[in-house]
């Protein structure tokens, strides 16, 4: 296996292992990583539509709608009135805000534990690399979708 293949394998394996760790935190709250991603997008934006979430996560609107319906059934989201009846504007409910804060604290603790033995300078350098790599991938996808 060449260096590029090893890097790809390591990166994908790392993402999977981290996702498993985050899922272990979320499962006790009835959540999983895919539901969590939607909550994070809504929390970051304050309120948004399914279409906006689908665009941000780069997944289909039906896939997002399924996630959002689950979150609505869990009383973690609420709909806001809009002039466009075809789109629901969603925000976290009070319960959603509380659960989001609890999960964030636990995920932050997990991250701190996982990263405690790493040099801060190395972490900053790795962060810059990952952001640049992600930007490159996003640019490539946007160029291909034209």
C-alpha cells in the first residue's frame, strides 16, 4: 500500500472511530451522529429549513426530512410560521436547547480526553491541514457539479 492509500485509510478509519465514540455519548440521549449533525446545523444558524440543512450536509432533502421528523417527534425541534407553506422553518425547542447543551458538554469532555496527550502546536497544524483538505474536497465537488 502506497503512502496516499495509507493516508486515505487512516483518515477514513479515524473518522469512523471518532464517529463511534460520539455515537456512544449520544445514544444515552436517544440520538445518533446523523441526528446530531442536523441539530448542530440548526443550532449554528438559529433556525433553518430542511433544504438548507441538506445543502450544508450535502445529503438529499428526503434524508434530512426523515432526520428532522425524528427530531420533531422527540420534541427537540419546533416549526416557526413562514410565508412559504412548502418549507418549514425549524429551530431547537427548549428541550432541544437543553439536550444540545448536555451533549455538547459531554462531547467536549470526550474530545479533551482524546486530545490531552497531543502537543497543542501539532493539533493546530493538524487542524489547519484538515480544514485545507476539506476545502479542497468541497471546491472539487462544486466544480464537478458546476
